C-alpha cells in the first residue's frame, strides 16, 4: 500500500486518520498547520517528537511540486509550470495587484471540454488533480514568491466542476483556519457550464464567486465554440445560474471572450442583455487570446468598449479584463503546451 498523502485529506479526515493510527487528535492540527506553511519534510515539524516524525515518515507522504519553468512579467505576474510526482505538468499564474496577490490555478492535467479557443483542451484530459495537488500550487507559489496569497481563482487548466470532489475538498482545506485561512469570498470558480454540478455547488454552503464562461448568446454559436453547450444549452445553464443565485444570494460573473467579428457585434451585446436581464450578475469581457490551434482574433479595443457601453447603458455592470502578463505565456494552457511540444 502506498503512503497516505496528507494534503489529499480534509482536516476532519486527517483527525480521523491520526486517531486510527493511535495518535491524539491535536496532532492533526499541528501537522495541518505545517502542511499549509509549505514544509517539505516531517523533520521541519519541530513541535513533533523525533519518534513521531519517524513514524509519520514511514506511513505518510508530504507532496511537493518542482518548478520546471518560471516566467516573470514586467507587471509582476509570475507564471509557474510545475512538475507533479508522475511527471505531468500544470500551470499557475500569481498576480501582483496593489490590493493583494491572487493566484489562478489548475484543477486537471489537460481538459475534456473541447472549447475551440482554448489551449488547455488540446490533447484532452490526462487526469484530475488531487486535492493536495491543487493546494500545492497555492502553497508552493506563496513559498517561492515569499508572499501571502489573497485570492484564489480556479481558472487555470481544467474544468473544476469536472473534478468536483477534489475541488470542493481543496476549497474546504484552503479555507480552513488552521491552514491558509483564505475566505470563500476570496475564491472564484470558473466553469464552462456543467449544469448539474452548478446546482450541487449551490447546495454546499461555500460562499464563493461563481464565474460562468458564456461567450455566445445563441445556442448555435455557443455550441460551435463550446461543445458542452450541446449537452447543457444556454437556457438550462441560465436556469442553473438563477438557482445558484437564489440559493447563495451571490452575484454570478459571466465571462465573455470577445472574438473579432464572431461574437462581438452590437446585436450580441443586446442579446446578452436580454438573457441576463434581472439577474444578480456582472459581465467580464475578455479580449480573446489567439492560440496556434485556432485563428480567432481579438476584437479591437474600440469594439470591446462599444460592447461594454451597450451593456452598461442597459444597466449591466460590465468590466474588461486587464491583460496582465501579456509579455509572458500567461493565459492558461499555453506554457504546458509549449513545454510538451518542445
Ligand atoms: N474550464 C473553466 C475554467 C478554465 S478556463 C471554464 O471554462 O470556465 C478560464 C477562462 O478562460 C474561461 O472563461 C475560458 O473560456 C477562458 N479562455 C480559455 N481560452 C481562452 C482564450 N484563448 N482567450 C480568452 N479566454 C479564454
């Protein structure tokens, strides 16, 4: 039997596990605190006796991640390419804002959702990340950059709701007072629209911010950009979002990547307004990033601002995403892809 990977357990699972191997419950608190400080061996856990450290070494494991590549942008954005214990790689992006250090992390190695504009989906999903591997991105980025992380954005490689159990476990761990203590309100989760899972998440009582990747306003166009729409169409998706809002009383963010002369017309903005009218929501416009597998072009800033103004005039709060890290491969999947090809 392999060693128990402690960061794959929740706090209460860790307590139960320690009780089952004859340890006192309070040991779980001590070990949990060390794990989320980024220790790499039991020897660093100086408040445990030498005997206990030896015992834990034999049966448990502290996972770590190796930095394969690190890119630092002029604006302070740091992009990490990590190597996991089986040699697979994933990316995270640590941002540097005046008000804090958000990190965008991956939830899967690759992705099965097949969005036509996205670099992460090329080659499909290799595997899910474990809860510990999702946490490790936060833990080791904070350690490497010597900073404390203010916000978590689940928007890197993968579809978080396609790895539901590990992602919710991760959220509870990173949220735990004995760990990194990052409040759920400082966590956002982005999904391409897995309707059943959105409803399930609504019932978890985790007050995070849900972002939904919409990108088109009619089913024909959305299905051609995002195959997931053939399974859950726009109407079903928006129903699930309304359910989420009703249950959580939280504002939902709709992500809309603007692709030149594909989905950036005035009619699209008007149709988007009609779809979202009356919902507690916010729209975030993203100038699409060109990836080498497609020939989508970014809309011009003029078209983007017009699109925003149309929505704003009708009373929908709309922002345009700042293009941080544009001088490095800062959008998801690009660094892993380049590494795999190279
Ligand atoms: N699977 C989740 C989260 C990962 S993608 C989701 O689909 O939401 C994070 C966001 O980046 C999504 O809104 C996604 O649609 C968007 N995105 C992916 N590729 C992009 C690209 N080339 N340009 C702009 N946005 C992109």
